[in-house]
C-alpha cells in the first residue's frame, strides 16, 4: 500500500498535480514552464554525496512530468555512507519523486551497484515506487526496450570490487576539483563544463571501456529479444544504433545533468538540465531553469 497521498503535500502542489493530470487527458500544455513527456529515464544521481547536482535535479523533476518515471540505478549512494552528505536539495529530490508517485505517475526503481541493497526487495512497492532488478518498457510506437542499470557488464564491479571502490574514491576527488573549476568559471560568467567528462573522452582506455560496455549491453538486449536497451552506470549519455538494436544511456546527475525522455510518438531524446537559477536552499521557491535539449543523430556502432 502507498503510504503517501496527495494530502501529504502542500496545497499548491496538490492543485498542480490535478492540472497536470488534466493536461495529459486533454493534450493541452500545463504551463510554459512544465514539460510533459510520456516517459522519463534518469540514473546515477548518487544522492547522499556532495557530487550530486541535487538542486538541478529537484528543479528538473519539478518542471518535467511524465506518465512513467524510471529510476535506472545508483539513485542513492550506499558506498558513501561514511561520508554521507544530505541537505535540503537532496530532500527536495525525494519529495519530488514521492509527489509524482502519489499524483499518479508510475515510478519504477531499477537498483544499481551503489544502491544494490535494494535488489533484495525486487517485486515490492514502497511508497508507491516499484522496485525491480530490470524492466521491459514499451514505447508509444511499439518498440520494446530492456531497462537495466548496467553494472552487470562492468568486470571491475563484478570481479574486483575493491578496485571499484578505490576508483570511486579517486572519482570523488576528481569531482571536487571539477566543482572548484566550475566555481571559478561561474565567477567569469562561463557555463557549466565537466573536466572529468572531458578527460573520459580523451583517455584511450576510458573510450575503449565505454565501447566495450555499450557492446556488452547491446548483446544483452539481443539475448532478451528486445528492440533496444536503456541503461546508466558509466555516466556517458548517448543514443546510438548498433545494427538493429537501439542503445540509450540516460547519463547522470554528477557530470552531465541529463535525462532520457520519450514523447507521445515514441521518439527518444536526451535532455540536459544545464542551468539552475536556485541554489536549492529555499524549497518553497521554484525558479525557472534553462533546459538544453539535444536531438541525437543515430551513429554507426564503434568497431571493436
């Protein structure tokens, strides 16, 4: 049973939910600021860490609605319990997710490796959120997509977990350097830019790892008999064709602030929530955010 209801939220949010539900039925736009989608996929938010762009994520969830929301793993970061960081922006993210579940959105949580403790509860519904190890999503145009986090295809995570934890620590340090660089760029009026993401694209081993990961995930989709796959894990957003299999990675909310969205025709695109006007300290304020939407051209698969 869902322990949350619309009455649990403040009156203006309950009114918003009713207006959004009516807009889905009528096809009308809810507001100039509200983006309506058939489906939203997000992953790798790593709530509980300082690297999480929680204010941007809360703003994205408040200004984007859907019929189905997939949380594709690593939403909570259980690896950082000793260095747990939780502030008002992180709480707002949880509130927005629960608000969507209470107002009629189907919310599906696919646990990843950082929140793997939830995998033992697969099949249960907690606070209106369905817990699963994987799922099959059918798009509006009839394509079937396998939805998985993707850590199953990461040899380091599966066979050298100590090395994965060591890498996670190094990654955290790199993200702190990234945040300092962003603060300097912000002083000069420059937009957000990810140093760690830039390094990933320039280091040959990282590029090869991404290629190998993508091909392994695609093989899993082929084995499952689906038309494509949606995953996360590697923090590298992409929409690409591997033969007749569609590969989609929704990215993350550490470096890219990206989500995969589906419209009413079944078309998929990546949305980058690149600017946030609020610092997340005032939950009653819903200031407009600037969203950058990029329609990706389907590229041929990388050769092995």
